[in-house]
C-alpha cells in the first residue's frame, strides 16, 4: 500500500504547485529597480534618479483615471522639477499605438517609458490602475497611491513637498 | 496476491500523478492582473454595451417591480413611479 512517506511527498509536491503571489511594494520598502525604453529608444533606469524624488506612475490608455492624472502630473513637473522631482510614467499598454494616441490627446511633459510585457508592474505588484509610487532620494518608497481620486492630488503633492523640503 | 497488490499500487500512483497534473493545469489559468485589463476595459466587453439604454431598462424594471406590490396589491404597471 502507499506508505506515509509517499503521501508526504505527494502533499509536498502539491503545495509546491500552488503559485506564490508577489507581495505588494509598501511604504518604507526599497523600490524595485527597472530599466525601460522610451519612445525614442533610450533606456531609462530608476537608479539614474538617485538623489531625486521620483514619482513612478503606472498608466494605460484604457484607464479612465489615468487621463485625469496626466494634467496634474504635468503641473507637478512644472512646479517641482527644478527642486529635484522626476516623474516617470510607465505605460503598460499591449499596443504601443494605443499609448501614442493617448499621448497625442494628452501630451506628457515628463518621462514616459514602455513596458508592454508588464514585468515592472508585476515586480511592484500593482493592485489597480493607475498606481503611483513616491520614491525618496535614497530609493525607498515613501507613498503608494492606487487610483486617482479627488483627494489623491493633495495627498501626493504633500508627500512630494515633504521629501523635497531641505533638511 | 502479491501481483494484485502491485497493480493496485500502480493504479494509485497513476491517480496521484493525474491529480498532480490536474492541479498544475489549474495553476496556469490565473485571472488577468490589473495592468492586463486592456481588452476587458473595452466598451464591447461590458455587460451593458450602452450605458444609457441600461439605465432606462433598469428604471423601467424597478418601477414595474415596485408597482407590483406584495400580496394581491394591484400595481399600475405604468412605469410612472
């Protein structure tokens, strides 16, 4: 008959098959690094912005609130770029044309990079669209925001200002 | 007798392997991640293709049902409430 050992081996194999779910990147954690291409073909790496406050935004052309967040991100860029804020918007559209059409209607004045395979949102374990991460000068996540609600701009701008304030 | 035990054991092993394969099969079907919902976000993928039409249908449905009342209460069914 089947021995206890065999059953145990079976149970172990079964539990190994259960896929592990990536834990979401939270406040205080290290921001997962990435290097993604721009439309022009240059590679933008997160490390490039070390020493700056980085606002990483995951967006897609099909996401409604993303459309509302773009004018705000442009405004933040204009207001705080000189003080050391870098905005990197990661597009997750499967088709580049969709993203290009969106950008035609909603021009971005900040860095836009493309990740159609979705490796970076997977690394950040993005829970909803859009999702944004405020990363401090040393590369740690300082704030996470899911969605772009009415109160999001105020909260995020406060976070950005606090990080940019001279210490 | 011994041969029979062997057959039973082999059968159980096969079952075990098949069960494992079935589990693995389920693991490959995972719901789309939040950043993979581009197709699902399309208008033609909604349950109600036309939001205005859906709203009107819902309005008529609730007013008719509301007019139905409980036991034996006659409702107008005019859709006016």
